[in-house]
């Protein structure tokens, strides 16, 4: 399978992705996906299917992603005041926070399991419109290992 590139909705925070609660009669807390997480995973699933993904990539993969915060209405004013780093003032998830949500939502859809992610590259981009997350997943081709005949 070749590389796959998807444009995903802006992810919810990992801080609200999981929901932990103590059910009556239980001795330990239970952790489950929040409604926001289920909605996000469902949206990612539909986008993957629309992109023609029918089964997850097998084996090791490399994941590259770019997080685009939503551009605020006053972006031009911010850019005029500080042209080099105006986008640092825009509210945005941390890259590692977005990563956890993204990998979980792609697991079983684009790749088999996040244990097979052997390369990662993430970056935050300057806001250019709606918030989104662009991700490319490519298989890592394994070199054939021939036993030495010595």
C-alpha cells in the first residue's frame, strides 16, 4: 500500500478524550472514551472510507502530521504587530496532545496498531483558515534479511 494523506478535523484535547469515573459497586475507576472522542473517531473513520481506505496498513509505518490552528478574525492585526511570530498568540493544542488523539483515531483504520508507528514527525503550522490536522501515513519497507552463509 502507498502512502495515505488525510485532512482530519481539528482534534479534541487528550485531556477530554478519555473519561474516568467510579461506577457504583466497583472497587477501581473505569476509563472509557468520551462522547467527543467517539464523535472524532467516527468522523475520522468516515473520512478514511471516503478516501478509499478499506483496510489498515500492515506492519511498521511512519506518521507525519501538521496541526493547523483556526485563524482568528483579528489575525491581520496580530500579524501587523508581530509579523514573525504572530501565530504564537493563537490558541492551539500542544503537538503531543494532538498526537495522542490522532494516533488513537487512526488505529485499526489506517494502520493496525500504534505499536507499529516507528517514525513520527509533527509540526504546528501558521493558521490559514479553519483548524485541521493533516496527516500522512506511509509504510516502512522492511529490508529483506538474508542469513549469512559463513
